[in-house]
């Protein structure tokens, strides 16, 4: 496994899809299968494409910042900051599994809205 290449590909995959071209993201970065663990997204590549195409139609002005990217073995983890209309901000943690050909084949995530106040002085980043 080329960990640096997998990190670059995970970021490029997510950014390409998030910014409005999920079909190109799938064509470039996904392998023969795509297992989806997010309960709001249908399994497989077509479910992924449909979800991100809908997000682009409904929220074209959203943005994403990649804060951290960590790779180990066949996994890459992304820690992101997402900004959505009406000043909604989210922290996300996405995990991608890569197959033996260096293609994404599985995805998990956790999403949390950034609260207006916190019991501690630390940010979520």
C-alpha cells in the first residue's frame, strides 16, 4: 500500500464529489465494489452519486476544508470542517478502505454539528 498516494486519492475523491462531480470521483478513485456504511446513503456507487448530486443541487454554496488525513494499512481517515448555508458548520470524520489496486472500496463516517457553545475552551479541531 502506498499510504501517501491513498491519502491524496481519498482527499481528491471526497473533494471531487463534494464540489459537484461525484460520477468523476467514482470513475477515478473507486474500485469494483463500494460498500457504504452511512445510513443516509444507498449502498454502491450509484447511491453515492445520487446522494452527492442531490447535495450539489440543494446546497451549491457548501464548502469543505480538510483538516487532517491519516493513513494506516488499507485505511485512510479524513477529519474535515464543512460549512453549509445559514452558517451551519459540521465536523466530519470519514474512513475509507482501499483495495489491493489502490482504489476505494468501503466508507464509514461520523458527522456532528459544531455547537455554539462548549463545556471546554478547545475547538473540535
